[in-house]
């Protein structure tokens, strides 16, 4: 029965070439993944049925996201494309795994208020002790599947983990959240073969090209900064081969030294009040991390870095006429290059204001300039990649705010998730903020080296607001 339904879905996929945008190909080799943890509240024997999950996935891909079953190539015009060939589909890699321990074995718990225990999933402990030492990453390279799904069940436990990995080249954070919700919506409505999504995705990259054709580029300050560091002397590549160069890039390995901090809602608000009540909690948090990570960096390397970088990605859907349902990459980076001595000497209020000056003044004109940079000045991209890290020369905080993304609404018909986690993600220095519905606080997943974290976790300023989970 399931095989027949899957074949019905696949038979509807048409041959097509989907041209990738510049920002799409700039992410090639990276993946977007997550771990969503559900709890069987009713003892339902069919809870998170693998057949339903697979059926819903094939339906949403066939009906709305055929790009997920395509393969990357270079088109006749030299542009990057995803070729969807019904006779040579890139099939999803789906498996159900069992762990001979209860899920609770991998939980860390904290009691913050009213006697309620807040639970966190310790990913590092899971990989050490579950018998599953790693989970595959989807990147499109080496003929990998572009959609990897693992449904993980535990012994004598009501919890189920859904792990999903997809290539960044076809989705940014906003688009992946939409994909997961659309997949769940299709799964909930499998009994209605005529069901259509209320807000279907817009897959055509032409809407982005057409919009930016009307925009005049303005170079953001951080682009000039990286040029001044010598980016223009690094690499000279003709724009006609940029797509081929980036699509030939190797997979970006994930960074496995992950740590988790939790901020209760009360502590987060206290932080904002202490730093500058006129600022957002995101800026207050960025200021705290920028200074404390710099201090840890100095202790670890026994030297003062020249620059302290802060990076905020921003979703350009909110600053353009591109539909909010656009399914490709439309996220850009705003970088604050701050002199480390100024950060060390400055107050948190001053640091927050400096970050705001650089990272809040974002626009579609800046985004157009960044597209031009990828297409014509690839050395700037390489220079940024060299600089944005923690080293004797640089300190780095890359802060991705997923706090307001609709992740708790991903309901496959069994209720929404109880805990949000993620797999390992790329690049040292990157950090992700998730909301925690259990107590209304936030979870901060940090990609920093274990050696650096040993210094960071001794910071009195950080511990004033944050609880170290692992």
C-alpha cells in the first residue's frame, strides 16, 4: 500500500531545470538540520508512524518541492541549476533507528520555578552513549540524498526524535521552517487526496532576480573592511565561472564541539535592563557574548586579538517585495567589525550600540551589493571566511536568532514538539537561539571549541544570566 502511494507521488514529478540564485550557490556544501523531539502523551501505538512520515514527505516534495529530488549541475548559460529528472531522481534517505536506552537518559533537567522540570537534550551525550555515533548530513555532494530523515525511538520511553537534514543550497532558515510545517500539514491531511496547502511555497528564483534588477547596490561597511584586509589580492576569478567553482566546493564538515546555555525569560529581561533597556534582548545578548568570548579568547591564546566580529543574519523577505513564502535563500549577513581593545574597555551598553550601528542598518541595497560581491569579488567572501573565527587574531560571535520561527507548530497529526534541539552545525563561532516553550526562556546553542569554553564557563558576567546545560 505504501509503495503504491509513493509511486503515485513520484509519477507526478515533471522534468525541469530550476536555476539557483547567487545566494543559493554561495551556501553549497553546507546543510541545514534539526532535531525535533515529540512526546507520546496518549500511549498511541502508531505515534509518529514512519509510514505516515514518509508518505507526507513524498507528497510535499512531489507537489511543492521537486527541487529536493533534483541534482545540481551547470546550465547552458553557466548558471547553477538543480536538474529534476523523473528517471534519475535523488531519492530521500529515510530510516527508523532504535536506541536501547530511554530518551530520559540523554536529558539534562533544571528546576527553575513552580517545581516544573525543564528538559534539555544533550546531543553530545547522545552520540557518546546511544550507539549512534553520528547522523548523516545532506549536502548534495557525492550523490548524497538531498533529504535525510531519521526517526529515532527509545527503549521504554514516550519520546521520539525526528532528525532532518537538508542542503542549505535550496533552503535558508525561514524556508526550512516553512518546509517542515508544510510537510507536517500534508501528513495531517493524507486522507484527503485533493488537499492543497493554504500558503504554497514560491520556488521560482526569478522573483528574486526580477526584484533586485530594480535595486541600486550600496556597499555595506563590512565589505570595505574585508577588502582593506587584503581580500582583493586573495583570489581573482572570472564571474562566468563562479557557479562552477562554488558547486565544485567540498562538503563543509560539521563542528562537533557544541555547548548549550539556557536563559530564563526573567534572566533575559534582567540582562536587557542591565545592558540598556532601550535595546532589544538580542542586542543585549550579543553584547554580553561579544565581551565574554573576547575575554575567554585572550585567556586561551594569551594575546589580544585585533578584531572582534559580530555577525547577524537577516531575512531580506522583510525588506523586499519578494513573497514571504519564497522557498530559496534570501538571508544575508550583517557584520560588525569592532576593535577588540574598544570591546574590552567598553561598557555593555556601548558594545550593544556599536553592534546596532553596524547590524541594524540593513537594506535590500546592501543585499544587492552582497550578491554583486559573490558574483564579482569572491575574494571578499574568502577573506570573511578566514576572519570570522576565534583565533589569536580574531574573536567571533555569529548569532542566528531562530526564536520567532514557527518550529513548535510542526505537527504531523500527533501534537507539536516538546523540545527543540539540533544536530551539529558548521563553523566555529556560530550560535543559534531557540525559544524554549517549557519555561518561556531561550536556549543558546554555541559552536565554540571545548578549550575556549573552559574559560568561558568561568565568566561571572555570563553566569549571572545563563545556566550552563552542557
